[in-house]
């Protein structure tokens, strides 16, 4: 008997309930354990939650190492947490370490001690991965569709900032702004002098200019995750006599942040501990956290924020639940034409028919050029994927959509492609229009010599393919690539004279002629309208030169 969809989902949820998940987050400020049962669809129910403030990253800024006493406290906390994990008979466990362990000179040796003394494999994640986990969490709990937002996750040693448009990641900024780091550097755990507060603000502004100098758009809203944001919300609720309101989504204006920063910076540590809503374990680091938020809102020109009670741990658990439930779709064909890429292109507002056509033209041209120029067969896949994805930057704006496409592709995690492949595809798209690849461009300079050559060749072909549908009408049915003594001839076939498309490809020919050292000429032959290209999943097959 065939089960209903609801029955299948129910069975999957029951399986997950018998297999509790556990996530451990070893941060700069605290260590946190969350045990949950998966409910399907990336959702879960918390069974247990344990947190200990060990300040593992204390003194890191001055010594470059994890503090010995803090390491011992963290090891003790992890032993207790592992006993809880064993009590729940957890079979799926993931433990991550963030900024403090990532930066410390003795970070790897600490992980080895955790392995030997606690029996726990501690995974050091990158700042970008932290940002992605925090964003996954926000996606689950906030309506990000058709909104331009900034997500910030403030930790003890770093702040990860994610710029998003219509639920897509445009950029991830990894900064060294941390509540513990700045507290130690500027001694803001006690009453802060006006001059010191000004130095703190200037330091934050300098870091923001270094990491996020030219944001591509002004976000409508800041979504803030981490203990600093929830603590601020609790203080403001207490001041407004609004205790009991949900913290998630609680709205705060920048003016309230500025006033609170001014108010608390003038207080001693002892006085801060008496402030309603301000927990004693954050009284020393709250001024630094407020300063980060205040300067961040100024830098990105944001006037309001909403508090998010989730964050990195929540995003990690969501990923674990999805993996356990087998969320990833299966697609056996060419990943450049997968349903996932179709959805991505469509959700970014690009013309899907145009992108498919350009991808097919590019792939067919590559096949015919491969023998003459000794091109590796696998690179056709990357060219076709670039053809599909070339216009996703329309989500941000048209004028610089090739640059925005680069960032969206780089952060997309599209199935079928690994990180290095997505970087290659993103670079091909980056140069499908406007400027040629240059070493002064950071995205291009970091590539290997081999990948630089691949980007030049594939972007040059993509420019021609895009020009061959300049009319966006898919008028060119086929393209034959003919080798001539002094260059390459493109012979176009279409029912009507493709005047605009011929003009479009002539405008884009320069890069191809330089990269392949070949003069490009064009010709046209008339034909009856027909389905494009042999070997296409979109139509009937017919002969090709």
C-alpha cells in the first residue's frame, strides 16, 4: 500500500524522535549544549539546554593563546555536558568551536586535549560558516522574502554580518568585533570615560570600513542574534514595563541603542548589576556589545532592528535535522540544469528562458571549440552553469548585476557543486560583461594560474553566448563554429534575420578574440523555427555540425 505524504513525514519524525540530536558550541564567552528531537522540515523540539560561561577567549587579545584556567573550566564543562549527552543516549552529535579556538595559537592543541580527555571531536568552523549558520536560523524564523536585511551575530571574539536580499546571501562580512575582545582592549567593564568610549567607537568604525566598505544596498532592517541582543531587549522591556513579551522579533530603534549605551557606559560594574534585565554575567561586556550595534547601524544606515533568539547553534541544529531527514533532493542529470538552479534563477528575478538558452548556446559552442583549442571536457559543465546563473544579480540591481551575481553564487551552496567549483562559476559570471579579468580584483587575484586561464576562456565564450540572445527572444536556433585559416566563424541559424543578436555578439567579441587569439566573423542562414540544439532536454534532437 502506498503511504500518504503525511504518513511518510510522520514516520520520519518518529524515527528522529528516537534519535536525539546534540549540538555543542564552544564559544569565546560561553559553552552551550542543546539536545533536541527532530520534527522534520528543519524543525526540532528542545529536550535539554545547558550553558556555562567559561570565557575561553579571555586574554586572547593580549597573549594570542587560550587562557590556561579558562581551558580547564571549559574542559570541565564539556565533561559534564558529555555526561548529559550519554544520559539521553544521543546518537547524532556535532561539536563546533568558533572565534577563540580558531584564532588562538594553542587552539589545535586544545582541541587535541578535548579529544583525549573528553572523547569529543571539536570542529573549528570558519567565520563564514558561523555567518551561514546564523542566517539559516534567521531564515527559519523571520520572513525574509522580498526584503533586504542585515543579520548580525555578535560573539565574544567576533561578529559575523550577513547581507541578504530576498532570502539570498549577498555578502558575508567576517569581523574581529567581539564583546569580550573590546571589553578587554578598552577596559569597558567599569565606568567608561567619554574619551575611551570615543576610541572604542572609532575602532569599530575602522573595522567596519575594512571589512564592509561599500555595501551594495541599504538594508531595511537589522536582525540581531546572540546574547548581547537578547540582553538589550530584556533591559528595554524592563524599562518599558513590557516584561513577558516574546523576545524573538522584539523591535528596537537605533535611538534606544544609543541612549542605552550612554546610560550604561557611565555606570560602574556594581551599578550595572542592579539594572533590571541585565544579567550579571553580561554586565561587564554589555557596553562593548552596545557600541558594536550602535556603530554597525550607523555604518549600514539602519534605524531599526529585531531581536533573534536563535543563532549559530540553532542553524547548526537545523542543518543536522535536515540531514537526518534527507532533505537534499536527488537529481541525476546535468547539475547546471537542475531544478535547484531553476528555482534559484527564478527566485532572483532573472529571465529563466533567456538563461537556459544562453547556457545551451554556450555549451554547444564550447563543444565545437574544444578540439581546436584543447579545452577540457569537464569545463563545459561550469560554462553551462555560469550561463544559467549569469543574471541572478538582478535581485540586487541591474547596473552591477555581474558583481552581485558573483557573491550570490559564491554563497549559494547549490547542489552538485563544491565550494571551489562555485568559486570558479562565480568568477566566470563576474566577467560575462563589463571589465576583463584583472589581478587588481580580489576575487580573480586569489585564483590559481590554471583557474585564471579557465575563467578567461569560459567568460569569453559566455560573452558571445549572451550576445547571441541580446534580443531575449531565443531567435537563434543553432550555432555552428567553423574554423577558418585566420580565425573563427560563427554561423547562426534562425527563422528571421537576427539583427539585434548579431549586433550583440559583435559588441562582446573583443575578449574572445584576445583570449583565443582569433579573429571572429559572423554569418547567418535562414531556417524554419525549431527546437534549439541537439542533446537538449528541452526539445527534439536533430543534427549539429
